[in-house]
């Protein structure tokens, strides 16, 4: 990046070096919370529409929530390692 945008980003990154990790970790946690909330809400909707498919929906919901949680954990670790 060149110009004013590059200079602003350089200033911000130089001044915020110590606080970037916790901000990234917080964003990852918020993203995971939103994702798991969406999964749970859509699963409840699906079960309300087709109660006979409860087993399949619940299994897929748990697997998807575990994958979202795994990605969030990875993001928190990367954010904390990037802070150093």
C-alpha cells in the first residue's frame, strides 16, 4: 500500500503492537459465538419444520458447532502468537 493509507496503517500498527493479540482473540471469540448461535437457531428452525429428522439435524449441528469452535480456538492461538 502506498500513500496516506499505508502511512496510517504503519502508524496504527506501530502504536498498537501490544494490543493486537487480545483484539484478535476477542474478535475470534465473538465470531465463534455468532456462528454457534446461528447454527443453534437454524437447527431449532429445522427441527420445528421436520420433527422426525431430529437425530440427523442434531448430529449435524453438533459437528458444525465443534468445527466452528475449533477454528475459533485456532484463531485465538494465532492472534496470541502474533502479539509477540
